C-alpha cells in the first residue's frame, strides 16, 4: 500500500534543490569571472617600438627644456636606437 517511489512532492523538492544549487553555482562563478576580468586589466605589454618612441619623446622633451645638452641628447638617443631591449 505504501509507495516507495518519489511522490509528486519528492520530485518538486529534488528539482528545487537542483535549481537552487545551479543558481548559486552560476552566481559564484559569474562573480569570480567578473572580479578576474576587472582586476587584471591588460596582460599584454606594449610593443617595443611604442616604448622606444616614448623614450625618445621623453628624451626630446628633456632636451627642449634644457635639462640635457646636445651631446648628451645625441649620446642617449644613439643608445636608445641601438639597444636591443627597451
């Protein structure tokens, strides 16, 4: 007389538990991915040519302001252009 199978209420509770577990899992994963995306910014370093142009520009600005003389400007510019790494 007693039915050992899940009744209608049993299925409802099982599906509710699965849905709740799925919801919380997706919410936690979404928050984790959002924090990871926002927190890391750009992982790629700028190209070497961009860094070299930036360094040359800063050197030219120092020369224009009179912080360094022409000989020092030319020497440093030569070093920047012949250097293999920025």
